[in-house]
């Protein structure tokens, strides 16, 4: 008679339990109803997990009941097979009730699962996988904090509970999913409105931030030229700070593929889900280091594609481990196409606007160049393009060509921006062989050379030119080689004191500037040379006229010297007359002083080192461009450093009367001079 009574009691328990389950309208009420029998038998905690198969198999804790003295994980926590091996076991045993009287000694448990039970101080457990229509939908788990011997009655009731509760739980879950999907659709619609209205990268990031308002930062990163297949680095272009983290990135920072191998590892995944970067085996050492540097411990992200072109990625970062909901996963995936379309639209708008601004800038520069009458005005026209970008210094230098047609040096002719630049540069020639950056320009004459950070640039010429740039405190450079055909004209240096990131627009703009500047410099140099030649011929005519009209030698010398001083202001000149005995050359009428105060200098005609003496002996002009071969006398003792010299014999009726000596602060005077 006892057996029928037991069955009747079990039916009453099952009926009462299922009646409460049927009345449940949400997962919390469902868990309380399903766990009534376990609670009456001393269970200290009861939990309900939902099973998810995306992005990979895991349990999500959705509801929990805890009695006094009990412990449980947090709602939303996730458990993967590598943390809870029981998941893999139950997947292979559909609707199999698993009773664990003592988790410390139960042979069915692996050590990973046993450690999980220990963490929450549980010693016994009834684990009920819930299957419906051939699909694993969830798991009920009732736990005790002491060993518990399950009876046959417990086994029958829990087995029946699995069979009867699973369809009801599946219905509740489906209704909740439907309601959640409705809310997601509404949220996605509102996010889409914001994305479609965005005209900047920051506005895109602001719009998508509603997907995860708990993340500490939202990052929008794009590959160079919006093409991940042909780029080696990506740039962070949109950032929204939502939490306290002083290591959050700022727009404009760049990272290479080598820094983040994870970008290629996860390529093609609909969503990147990393709930704990520190323990996730998919994260390589380099990527983990970089993520640690920016304070990221958890991340959910999606790749951005437009017509199979890999644009970049959108990521939500957090500084602590997190469990992301399925809703966040779906929303992250859902906004990907909207963001990609917006990025392409913004890119095309920027290209159109940049083209318009570039055309206006180039037109204004060309107009200024066409009106430039000096090197300073040429450089000012270039600076009008460069200085809005925070340029520190701009210089225009002319090249000096050797007789073999190769460049020997460049001489600065105009400088802007640096306070001490004129004193530092003056018009001092810079030898090509001594300056690696000049060699770099010589080797690549057809386009500007962009150096974003001279301290990290890997090109050998740049590494060798660090000291060269350091003279002016420059960390970033754009170098314009100026060449027309095969003829070198000069070079323009544009320098910044801090490292720069030269955008695609800057590179296009300055590349377009280079040919126009080279052409104008070539015309300017040709015009100046012709004007100088005409000026020199005019001076020669004046000297000839003076020689024909002035009979007194001293007056003639003073007149010639004055004409030379006025007309050749860039040179220092003096006349040396031979003494009656033909042994010495005596200075007279220097161009920097009137005759009454001129210093008196004497050069022996047999002086082997003096170009002046050599010109007198040979009655031929002598050019000295080697500082070691210059005259030991100085025409202007308090002047600058003399770098070249020409001594021209003065012969009348085949009789030497003296030597005209010309000294210059510039190198390489030639026969044409």
C-alpha cells in the first residue's frame, strides 16, 4: 500500500510544480516554480542557464535564487566548455539527468568543473539539461552546500520535471526573445537614424554608442585608404569616451598589422567577442600587450566591409572583464552594414570637399607664385599652403651645379618661421655629400619626401640625417626636390618641431604643389641670372667710360672702385697696383672704404700662395674656391668668412699695371663671373 501512496505524493508534487511553472510569465517566476521541490529539500541555491551556440557554445546565467549562506555567479555571467567541462558532457547526453551527491568524490566530474563548484562552496548538485524539439535550450541546476544523497523519488521527480518544464521554459524564452527583438529593432532604428545623419566620424561613434552604454570607450578604426588588403596600418578616427580610463586612445593614432596580429586572426568573423583578454587563448602576445597599453580587458567588435572591401572595424572596449549579452552581440553585428555605408558616404563627401579646397589652395598659390619677384615671395606663396598645418620652418635653397653637371651644394636663399634661422643658415652652402637628407632628395626627385617622425623612420638616409634635422629642432619634414627636366634648381624644406601624421589629403596637396614650385623657381633663377648679366655688362660699360674720361690715376681708381661697390654689392673688391720695381702689389681704393681711410696691404709678387700674386705673374685670371688657397690678406677684415676669390690681371698695352681682386662669401665663383 505504501507504493501507491508514494506515487500519489509524487504526482501531487509534479502537478503543483507544473501548475506554478505554467503560470510563470518570466524567467524569475519560472525558476522559483521549478525549484520549489529542491528548496523544500534543503537546496541552498537554484540557477537557470540559457544555452547559446553563437558566437560559440556557452551557458548564460539568466536567473538565480540563493538562500542564506549560499553563493552564486552574477546574472549575465557566461561559462564556456574550457571553464565548465560539464557543458560538453551534457551536450552529448540529451535530456540526461545528472545527480552529483558529493562533488568532491563524484567520478563523473572533471577537475575544472569540480573547481567551479568549490568556488561557489557547493558540495552537491542536481543538473537538468532542458531539451525541446531536438534543441538544447537551457539547464536547471539545484545546489546544496553539503553532500546530499538523492533518493529514487528525487530522481523520478527531477526526470519528470525535465520533460514537462522544458517546453514551457522554451516558450517563455521564445516570448522574451521576441520582446527583446522588438526592442532591439526599435533601438537599431534609432541608431540607424543617427548613423545616416552623421557627417563626421565622431558623429558615427556617438550614434553607435547606444549599443553598449556601459563600455568605457568606443573606437572607429579605418585602414589606410579604406582598404585592409593593401594597407599595413590602420588609424583610429573616431573615439567616444564613456568611462574613466586615462589610457583611452585619441583620434589620429596609428597601429600596424604587426602590432595587432589579432586583426587578421579574427578577419571574417561576424563579431569579435573577448570577455577577458587576459585569459582568452585566441589573443596573441603582441595584441595582448597593445590592448593592455590602452587599458582594455574586454572587447566586442565587428569588421566593417563595403562591397567586399575591408574598411576597418568598430569596437567597444572595457577596462575590466565583462559578459556581453546576446542582444549586444546582435546589435553589434546589425550596425556593421549601416556604419560601413555611412563611412563610404563620408569618404566620398570628404573627397569632394578636399578636391574643392585643394583646387582653391593651388589656384591661390599659383597666383601668388606668378606675382613673386623674389625668393622671399616665392617661399611666402609656398608657406601659405603649408603654415595652416602648424609648420615650424620653411626654407628655399638654390642648388650649385659643378662643371660635370652634378650638384655640389645648395644655398638657402629664403627662410620663414624660425627666429634664429637667418643667423643659423645665412647663405651658407650645404654640401650634398655632407647632408644625407639632401642626398635623399637627389635620389627621389619626382615627388615630395614625407618624413613623419625622423626619430623612428627606418630609411637609412633619414636615420643618418637625424643630427642634420636636430640643428633646427625638427622632428617631421616634407622635402620638395626642385628639378626641371634633368636640371636641378634647388630644394624646399618644410619642417615641424613635433612628429606628424601626414594624411592622404596633405600628401596629395603637397605632391600637386611640387611641379608648380619647380617651374617658378627655374624661371626665377633664369630671370635673375639674365638680369645680373645685364647689370654686369652695364657696369663694365661705366668703367670703360670712366677710364676714357678720367686722367688722374687716383681719381680713376676711386671711380672704378665706387662703381664696383655700387654694382656688385654681393662681392668685396679691391685693386692692387704693381710697384715701379715690379716686386710688390700695393692695395689701393678698396670698395668698402674711401681712399682717405683705406688700410694699406702689400703682397710680394713671388708669393706662391696668393691668387693675387699668381694672377700678376701669369697675367691670367685665377679662381680660388678652396678655402686653403685663398689670399692671406682680407679685403674686409671685419666681414664674414670669405669662401671664394677671383684675381684678374690689369694689363694695358701688354704691360701689367695691377690686379683686380674679388672675394665672395659664397662658394664657386666661375669663369663667367
